[in-house]
């Protein structure tokens, strides 16, 4: 018997990460998914990518999906960068001839050529992200999912990532982007969706979605600053 059981504590809790979310993203849209930490953004991306399955309802996706929903997701730490390009490319749906044709471009974009034959467990988080992004971005996905990976890495590489995202957008790819940089999302995305406590609070112009997130951040800061430990209420979802 566990210590928690002996203390009479609950051994498990149920948490509803998403509640009543219903969205349609049209082909070719670039959508910013915004919200405070814990609002359900990453869970929604995992459902779209197929990493998770919903307890109820359904998720329908048409075409090849490439997802960067975690830094280094899909990279095997015991394999070299070279081996991971081939493995992760295959996982993302590329054929062997396609991987070989794009191999040099993937390595050049990632900038890890010097460390290509080292195990990726020795890579920094920035190197992880650069390799993972480069592989995913060269799969020519129909749907591209990006979750906060642009927060990792040096500014020149982030700009290269943004240029690649704009290129994919210009090709008519569908993209869903999660990031805390609201100004970047406003300049990049056609549409903004604000999440609050697992629900969609707003779906419309990206600037308006970003304004709601800024208001939620201010409300959370104000709540944390209250001396009596009480909390102010973030506006309820509409």
C-alpha cells in the first residue's frame, strides 16, 4: 500500500483538459492558438497530430501532418543526427528516396553538419530543435503543427524558421502555431483562437485574440500579487 493511501489522500484525479471544443480549420489557413499555460493549447495540438485520442467526439484531419509539439519530439537520443534524419523523416511519412533527395538540404538548414554523426543525446536543446524543425519542415506537410519550438534557439535561426513557415504558408499549407510571442503571431497568422481553461474563448482576428491573452496575463499577475493569497477572476469564456 502506498504512503498516499495510508494518509487517506486521493490516489488519482480526473482533469478535463478540453471541454466542448469545436473548430474547423480550412485548407491553407495559418492559425494562431493562444492562451495562458494550462489553457489546453498543447493538448489540442496533440489531438490534431494523432499523438492523443479524444475521450469523446472526433478529430478529422486531411493530408500529411508534420508536428513539432515538443523540442526534439521524434528524435531518438541514442541515434546520431544522420540516423535521426532518416528515422524521423520516415516517421513523418517521407519515402526513402525522398529522404535521400532532401538529406543535404535538411542538414544545411539545421546547421548541425559538424555534429551530424554524434548521438543526439549530446545535443543542446537548441540543436535538438533545429534538427527536428528542419526534418519536419522538409516533409512538405499538408498540415504543419508548431508548439513553442520557436522559443528555443538563437535569433538568426528563429528568423530562418519564420521564413520557412512563411514559405510553407505561401504554398497553401495549413498551419497551427502555438507561441507566447503575440506580436509574431499577429504578423504571421490569418486567424487567432484564444483558449481559456480548456474552452475556446475567442475565434477571429489574430490581433483581437492576442489582446485577450494580454488581458488574461495581466489578470493572472494581479492575482499573484494580492497579499492575502486570494485570486481575481479571469473573465469567463464566451
